[in-house]
């Protein structure tokens, strides 16, 4: 049995190795002030995200969609969300505990060429085998064949976003994140990537506030 499975497992491992480059590549640098008491955060001012790299953004409509997605994820943490314009915040230092600023630093489409290669792939088949008593049964067996994969163009989408959280009274930086994500087999897929980056940051900020409050209550 093992000699039949060996070529099958080898083929699976080879395919996994070939598919690895098609996964999402992410780089994330995160920092937070360990001495800051996040449990005191009840209100937060969140400014519109700044889009620094606009060279490849298709239209103003895309910018509006990005801003809406950003505000949707910014409303998730356990605080009262305040918009400096919509909520007419004249004296923000008196209205909130923290404020959040963010910027899209990279919004980019690219591609690379995946060279042609040949892989050994496993196939299965059945054959009739005669028993010692003269009866027959179907036996499954495995074999490998060479399969040629031609050169392929792999399109990629890249997004990089920087988040900064400040104490509203002192303007001191208390939390920061710089995250870059690149996804293969993607063309103009930045909106989805941005949504996941934004959600990840605000989910983590919310968890930090929640766990700090729970720890303080114990």
C-alpha cells in the first residue's frame, strides 16, 4: 500500500510547493504603549483616511467606497465614534479620549511571469485482479505522469496602510500599525484587501480596549 501512496503524496507535496507563491503576502509592524490605560477609552474621534497614493485609484467613486469601508470598520470597537466634521467637533481635545488617523501609502497593481514547468501528477485507475480461488475483484492503483504547465502571467494587487492612535489630551502616540498586503492572482483587488486590513486593525484596537477593561474589573 505504501508504495502506491508514495507517488501520490509526492505529487501533492509538489503541487503545494508550486501553489505557495500564489498566497497572500503580508508584512505588519505593530506597536502600542504598554503603559497606556486603554480601559479609559470611551469616545474616539476618527478622521477621514488620507489617500497618499492616488496614482492608480481608478476614480473618485473608488475613494468614496474606501472611505465608507474605513468608517464601517472604525465603528466596530467599543467606543462612541465621532466624526470631526459630521459631529461638529469644535474642540476635539474636550470631546474624546483618543483620535485616530490613517493613510493609504500604497495602492498598486503589478505582475510577474511564472516560468513554465513540468510536474509529476498522480492519477488513479482500476484493474481486474484474480484471486487464488478464481474469483475477480477491482484493485485501485496509482501512477504518475508528467504534466507541462506553460508560462503564466500572475497579476498582483498591493495595499499598504498606516494607522496611528493618539491620546486626545496629550497628543501622545499610543498605538501604531503599518501593514502591507500583496495578493497574487488579483487585478484591481485592492478594495477587498483594504477592507481586511482596516477590519484587522480596528478589531485589534477593540480587543485591546475590551481586555484592558476586563483586566481592570478583576
